[in-house]
């Protein structure tokens, strides 16, 4: 309208699905968002406290799952790569975003207007292990057509366990699990870090 565009997000409450371990669903185990509230809260926190460009939310009905948000355009890093665009400045920009993320104030409570507050979950070794197990449960099975033997899964987990424990000795900071090329958008009209659009951060 009048030369401007918006993105309409349709994000109703998602069902949890079947339990996969310890009576918990995958969403519960790895803290996936079940609705748009974390998206609103985390987006505002990243924008106002960390200096990252996240989509402005112009209007929302969280009970119905609708959000009207800023359109960052189509220059997604993943799309620019096959076009022959020089990726080096793009990934320098992405690293600048990670540096800004590391400088964010650390608080488990993130507040937002309209009741969209959110408490950050701990990205613990068990959560990271569950995420890495996707390699075995999904990708290896997809390539080979069979389930991975339990002995192989146990060995895989034992190889990673010392590294996951080692990470716990470092200062805690916010983690964006899907900070990669499909969710990073070049905003040519911006300056500095505002040239980097970040989406898909709703926990």
C-alpha cells in the first residue's frame, strides 16, 4: 500500500506432538516456541538492547496468532549466494551481529508490551545433545533408510559430552539457534549493523 509492504505472520499455538524422551515432546526438550509471544519479546530485546535489526511489529493479535511485521525484502543471504554475490562482506556483517549479541545485557527475563514477555530457557548440554541427535535420527536415517543402532548413538553422545560440559565453564549469553543464511537479510538502505536483518529468533 502506497509503495510499502508488510508481512502477515500466521502463528497460532502449535501442538506439542508426541513425547520423544522422558515423557517430553521435542518442543519441550529444546524449548521451541509454541506461539508468537517469544518472537515479539525477543525481537524487541534484540532491537532495543542489542542493536540488531529485527522486524518491527506494527500490530498483533497474539491470541489468534496474527502479527503484522516489517518487510525486510528479498535479499536473503541464502538467495544471494547462488547469484554470485561476494559473500565475504555479508559474513563480516553477520559476525558483527554475533559480536553485538555477545555484548547484550544478560537477563533471563525479557519483557515486551501487550503481555508478550518471555523467560529465556537454559541452552543446557542436554538441549544441545538433543539438537545434535537430529543428525542421527533424521539425516542419517534419510540417507540410509534405517535407524541408527543404539550403540552408535551412545558412542556419538559420549564423543560430544566432554565438549558440551566444557562449554558450561564459559560466561552465559544469549544464543540464537537459527542464526544462519536463510534467516539473515541484507538491507542495503541501512548503515553499519542496521544493514543486517535478522529473523526467526522466536526461541
